[in-house]
């Protein structure tokens, strides 16, 4: 079956450093991926997405890398700020409408 | 512009009761999806509706049902509540339903079953 997993459940970084959050997926048919940020008491907030025909996509301070060979996804956050502290989820879609599979999440803590 | 709105924000029920959760999508969005998020885990897909028709169903028992109205709002119903149904129920909307696209989530309804 499909599974989305994260390598590290928690991550602590110094303010101003870059953060890298990793995600492994098991379904080679997955063709669309989204990174979400979830703060306490709130719903997941869209950060960035990438389709399987791309290897890299950049947004404002964030970059997503997709390695289809090893079924690995990463989220890079540049110059991490205290407001980036949250739980980050990767979600995969295997092309069946808008049904996404979410991983357990990585808790990012930014140390001032 | 208003985002996805959900009501109520919190709800306490007892085992065996029934609950109805409501969701209004972003204006112009025609697809609504429901997810269950248990504490410490990622959201798990329950249903997707598009143009009032069910387009997908996750691995949940028949106690869970949903519907979408002509104005694209949606309700999630859960019958015969169990303790294990305690979770954050998230609604997400997207503009179309037949092609994978970004989902925009509401803040959720926190359901506690006692």
C-alpha cells in the first residue's frame, strides 16, 4: 500500500540557518506532491507543490526537490525564522482526484 | 477573501451519538474534501465531493457519510460515535475535482467523544 514517511520526527535549527525536511514515499505512481505547514490549532497551510515531471521548484525562501529514482522529497527553508516553527507534512497524490496521503509530519523548532 | 470555513470549531459528544460538521469552501471552488487528523498524525482522507457527487472515499466505516450542496458547501456526518472518532476534522477545498491540485484547508472542527 501507499505510505508517506518522514525521516526525522523533530528538527531544531538556529534562527537564520537553512532547514531541510525530508520525506520518503513508497508509491512510484505518485505524480503530485505538496508540502504543508501546520501550526498549533490551525489547519494545514499550503507551502509549495511539485509535479513528477519536475525535479525542483522554488518559492519564496522555500525549495522543493524531488528525486523519483529513490522516491524522496525534501523541503528546504532558507534563513529559517521563528515563524517557521510548526509541523511540516508532505502529501502525495497518485492521480485519483484530490485524494492525498500525508506523512506523520516533522516538527520544526527554530531557536532564536 | 474568506478562506475555507468550518463549524463548529469544537464539539463534545458521547459515545453512540451522531454528529454533523459543516464546511464552506473558498468562493469559486467546486470541490470539497474531508480529512481526519488524529493527534500526532497526519491528516487521513475520508471523502472528496465535486459537483455534489462523491469522487473518492477513504478507508472509513459506513458510519461516516457526507454530502455536498448546490452552493458547494458540505456536511460530514458520523453516526454511532466511538471514542476513537475523537480527532480534528479538516475540510479542504479546491477549484476543480478531477485533476490533482492544491488543497486549501480550514482550521478544522475538534471533536471529542467521551
